[in-house]
C-alpha cells in the first residue's frame, strides 16, 4: 500500500508543479486593484480565497489547482467535506510573514514558512520568494501540509483552534498527505540501536523537536492506515482523544506502540 500510494502522491505533486510552472498570469476572477504592495483579496476558487500582493498573483493559479485538487483527493479518502472557504494569505517575504503569524512568543523560528491558524486561514511565504529556506517546489508542498491541518480542524469541527489533537496525529496526518518525510536511514539507525520512541512522547513539543518528530509521525500515520484503514483513521481524526472508540475497544496506547514498532521493523529495518 505504501509504495503504490507514494507513487500516486508523487505523480500528483509532480503534475501540479509541471502545469503550475507554466502559469505566469492571474486567473480570470482576479479583480483589478491598485494597492500593489498590500496583501489583499486577489482571487477565489470554490473552497479558497487568495490574498497576496500584486506581484504574487502570478502564483495563484498554481496554488489554486494544487489546493482544490488536494482537497478533493483527501476528502474522498477520509470521507469529509468542506462547504465554505479557507483564506490563503501569501506574504511577499519572510519579514512580512513573520510580522503576521500568530506565535506564543516573540522568538519566531527563522525556518517557519507556513502556518495554519485554524480551519479558516492559512499563512505562507510566497513560493516566489521562499529561498533559501525552501525552494519553489518545496514551498508548494508546504501549502499542502498547512491545508491538511485546516482539513483536520474541519474534520474535528473545531475551527476555533482551541482543541488541538496530539501532535503525533496532527503532524502525522499533514506530513503523510504532503508526502514530505521520512528519512529512512535515520529511522533504520534508531531501529538498529534499539532506541525507538513511544507514540505518546511526541505530545511533548521539546521531545518532538529533538527526536525527528515529523519523520516518525509520518510513520505513525502510515502504520495507522496499514493496520486500521482509512475509515477508522478518519474517525480517529474526528475524535483524536478517543482511541478505543475510533480504532476498536481492545486498542490502547500500549497496543498501538507495539504494533507501530513491529511495523517499523518490518518496513524500515534492515
């Protein structure tokens, strides 16, 4: 399942990048505006509104196709729907983006390039000016990642952002569907060293950052789909703190850890 699915997602992203790179003009729905340097509404599609400066209108077509296509794909897999719109705010540079993100402290990570504020708003650095942190194509994958977070809020029905699922599920869902990770070599080495983490440890932000959280959480989501299927995982996404209800009465965190470690050994070990 994993190999075929990765090939399909890779083909999907490659097709979007190829067709997107040929677009150098705004969509027909782009209004005429004179405030060239303001991040304001420039265009809309069925499920997204696009805010940017006039210069970044050139990337809207690419992002529009990417987001609408990905929404259709993910909503079909996990059986949910988006019936209203999500705002996508594209900032022209890192400084402007960091001035507008919502962060608990003033110490915003210099590598931060995208943020899902809640189920209604995404904020990103323009793919046209995301170097050296991310290339143009990498930045488009970040857009998929952040939009998947928005979809997760919608699945939960918690668009206020006041209820967050555990990071291993929240980030695992996003990196898996954006096909961003993992580094197989580092996971293989941790298996060889007998130094595998526990799923619940990734609920701690410091542990997450120090222990390759995105890489390992990708494999957690991969394992969940392999062991339980999309139908049950979609219930878990909706009720992230009710494992037994979502996955089965006999499923506990202990059985999840045991199953995940076996999955890692079989799929990422020597």
